[in-house]
C-alpha cells in the first residue's frame, strides 16, 4: 500500500478491481464502508463475478478475467481524450515532459529489442534521451513527438470503449460510467483510491496490470494524497513482511538485490544501484545504497565483514538466473535438486500444476516440511484415492515433518498491508513437540556450522564466519532479531556536519536509516525497518490510537516503514510552492522554513520548494514514471496480452502477430508450454478465489470453519449450467489439460455469460481451500487445473485465467 487501511475512509471514489475486499479482507473493508457512510464516497467494483463487494457497490461492471489492461488502458485513453487529468500534478510530478530515445519503437505489439528465440528483451532503447550534461531532455510544451505524453497517447489510442466492450465483455455504457466516476477525482479537492489483490497479481501480466492502475492514479493526481494511492490488499498477515525482508530469491532485505553472476566487482555492484540524479537538484535516495548494503553485511558477518574484503561481498551468491519457485520445481523435475525445505509453505497446493509439483517432489532425496499442521505437501507421497492417486512404493523421497509454533504461540511482529509493523504477544503455549521456526532454523545452522568447522568443505567462510550474537545460539528471541533489523552503532557516530558532536554512542540502537554509514560503523539487518526498535524502546508495540487530525493519521499506533511514514510520496499532496492541494486532507506543507504536518514528510525536511526537487525521491529523475525505462520484463508501457490459455486464441489488439498473443516476456519453461490447453478442447475460463469462511489451506483443519464451508464446490452461471445439463447441488467434472477436479456445482446468477469478440464465454469460479488433509470433507486441489506460467517480473503464477471444460460428473 502507498497509503494504509484507515486512510481509505478519506476517499471520494473507491475502485475495487482485481480483488474482493468484502469477502477476502472483511476487517479492512470496514474502511470502505466508513468512506461511504461519512465521506459519501462512491464504490466501484469491476470483477468477473458479482461478489459481496459488488453487492454494496454504487456501481458494478463485469470484466473477462485477464483483460484488466485493456480496461485500464481505456480509462487512460478516456482521461487524456477528455482532458480529465490533474494538470499541475502531472506536469510537475511525472515524466510527462521527458523525451524518449529516438531508437525506441513499438510495432504490432512488440517493443524494440525483442529476442524471439530467448523470449526476452534487450532494453537499451527503453530510456530517456540524455543531454551532454547527463540530464534527461524535456519539452515543457508537450509538443515533441517523442515526449512521454505523446507516446502514451499514441500507445493507448486503440484502447477504445468499443475495444473494451469487445475484449473485456464490459458493456460500453458501463465502462464509460466507470471512467466518468474516476475522472471526478482529477479535481485537487477530490481523492480516489484503488484496491487490488491477487486478482491482479496472479496473471502472466500481473505486474503490468498494477502499473496501468498506477498510471491512472498518476493522471488523476491520486498518489501521495490522503484518500488516494495504489493499495495492495495482502493475502495474509505477513506477506508484506516477506518481501520487506527479501525472502525472494533475488532480493536482499529492504528491496536491495543480490548481485548477478557478471557482477564480481563490488564497486560496480554498488554504482549500478546507487543511481545518480537525472535532473538537477534531485535527491535520488538510492544514492545511499552503499550505506544500507554495508550495514547489512556488518549485521550478518560482523567483524568478518571489513573494508579489505569489500564488506564480505564475496560471501554473497552471484545469481546466474532467477531461482524462483517455478525455476526450483523445474530443476527438481529434472532431478537436479536433492533436498527441499518447505517452511510455512504448502507447494503441492499453492504452486501451479499439482501434477508437476507432485512428480517433482518425488524426485527429491529428502523433503523437510516446517509447519504447525500436516499439509498436502508433507503427505504428498501417500495415496488418498482420487484426491492424490499415487503409488507410494515408487516414491523414495524421505520426508521429515518438523512441527512449528504458529503466530499465536510466540511473540513477534507482523507487517500489514499498510506497512505497519505491529508487535503481538504470545497467547498460548505450543502443543506437543512444536518449536518455533527461529529455534528450528538456529539448531540446524549450529549443527551445519560445527560440521563445516570440523570437516571443512568448499568455501566454508560464509557459514563459519556468520555473526550469531544471541544469548541462546540455538534459540534467538524475536526481540533480539527485531533489534538487529533496526540496527545499531558499532562505534561512536559523529555528526557528519560537526565531527565534534556525537549523535549516537557505540552499541546504541540507531534512530533511523539516516544514521547508517558505509564505512563499517553501523550494522542494520533491514534498512527500511530502522527506527522500529530504538533507544526509546519497541516502537512496534505502541498502542496510542489518538487521531488529532481526524483523517486517520495515528502516528503513535505501532510503527510504519519507512521512518513511521504512513502515506508514501506525501510531498506530492502539495503544489510546487508547498501548499496542500486540499486543505481538508492536509498531510504535510511548507511553512517557509521546513516541511511539517500530520505525517512524516517523504522529503528532505529542510528542502525549499524553490529548489525544484521532485516528490518521488527514490527515482533518479525525482518524478513518477509513466515510461518505465528498463525496469519491466515486457516493456516500458503496459500492453494487453492474452492469458496463455486464451478463449480468444489471438490478441484482439494485434491479431496478425502471433508473437504478441501472450506476454512475450513471461516466465514459462518449454515442457510447461507444451501443456497449455486450447479453446476447442477446453471452452470455459477458470479463475480461482478465496472464501470468507476459510483461510487458504489452514482452516479446513478447524472444525468450526469446516462446518461453515464443509465441501468443495465450483461456481457456474445459469446459462452454463443449462448447457452442460446440471442443476444446483449436482456434481460436475472440471478439466484442464493438466488434470481434473470433481465438485458440487453452485449454480448462480453472480456469473453471467459474456460476449467476447462476438462469441459467448463462460467463467467458472474455483475456490482454492480444499485438499486431502483436514477435518473438512476431502477435496481436490484447485491447482490441479492451473498452468505452469508466471509473471515475467514477479514470477507469480497465472491462477486467475486458464481454460477448463465443465461437464456433468
């Protein structure tokens, strides 16, 4: 979230698209109802199904799953054509005026630099044109044909209301009504927010869908303001913390990145990421990358990280390619992985193509499952009849189950969607022999280190020299780790502006990331968490919910990264002179000497507006990007590409170019590509979703939840039910090229037949929660049906749009 849950109440317009907050985030949905009740906000829901969110919406519009970029691209076209944009915001705070390189092209659905054999891009041409001074060239008049504004207008000119209707299935009049309602927030005195979830992320173009939504918000001036933002609704309690702490294969904590195989030189590694400003007087805050990185290395390796060895840079792995979930299971299938630890992860249920996942696990020598519950993954080798039909005698994988505590049985912090680190306290002791993840991982590490010390091994240094400064080496406490993430001074820190003044004494907790150094004087486990546990104590444990502002800025409730800032980019809530666009929703402002207000300024506090520094301080150009330069896998502007299993069979925007049918930069392996189904055999569109009564794959173990939703079902529309000859309560077989499930049919008016490119298309709703473990009635794993393809940027699987066939069981 660029904003936070409570801030939703400040919106005048709320768009829920790619999510279903009323059912999947019922507690957070309170703030949508607050906006409606007290702010007279209008709620728009765009979804393939008429959901509980839609039932309380002011306006609902249907859409074919996987076509969100056409819909949102159509909104962009409408806003530009009708001149319904926040002009002052867009001209000053985005790259609208920037000129793009002359050799950049976009032709028939493909950008310049595409390698058809490798299915990827060389991105050199995806950049601005720079002057001799190294700064980007601009045209404030917007007359230059290659300025971002004109390129974007041309790019989205074919995203007409008629195209939206034909491809998305959204009636033209409904689409235009959504455009009109969103456009009302282009006024500086109105705010609109977008809420999305897995309905946007779980596509082969998921990251680009989110970018398109952000572009709509930038045109309307809705980023950085109260009641605005791009707000991701996290699927469960610590998904935000997962990415914050770098638990992706190419990340380090704080959204730093691991080096690639070609980056053996430490100084070049830092220089590549410490971006220099692309315009005069811009902050380009990633210039501090070295401070964050060296402090992380000191946190991990202590005295072993020193200037002479480039702060233990050689200890870090240098990636030859991404080792995401899809890649690991591909290697596992090929017999190239010996062992796998599934920690709080149930891949047999959660990864795409259950058949491939099961076959891959069967090739392991050993599998370790760390979980409070017996999962489908821990029992993958057992035959559960139709639900997991395997020959156990042929599976040689040795499986170890290590029962862990759950969140209610330990102290610690969770990071919610709004970036709030909220400390929680242990509510009960763990049953049986369950141990915390910290204790299990620490015990494993201690045994591994002893083996390396005793027996040696290839390059033991990263293991042997790892700092482990905990009172009980085999059981670090959450409190110790939290302090480590915050960071501390390793020597007395002098004021950079006055060497005679000490700002932080040796071994004191730092107050924030501004105190971090690149000379080995500080250690910090996650720079964006610096400030969460200071010399003043545990800031995450604060529970003061007073709100003198009246707009939900409860700065003393828990702690938010970065720097306890609640709304990111809040400098953009003011005009160029520092005056808030909307005094009623003031976040910060310039008082003639410094920035201040009801939020922590996302800006240099003493930077006068006259200097021209932009509000998007992490970007070297200081502004937000419509043109993504070289940052995305598929191109600098979002493009509609069909799902890899498309009911259309071609891209209606580029029907003559087969290479542009589906995302040319997506994550897909050759054998998986061969497993994609075609519409002639699988004529219906499947999409997965969650229910309020269940939490992923956990609550089928809880009797009360199993009573509420005891049996697996799929949801089909009345027209489809008539076509296949079933009535409500009968069982249907739902097949894809990868397998089938059998479930009870819920026949509903909530899913309507759509006319797509002149042909009828039916959606099938498939809840994800059932499996062959738990006290609920056994069911099939929904991912039996889903294809092995992922987003080219995040590698997130395409669970929200795939082809199936529904027939009477």
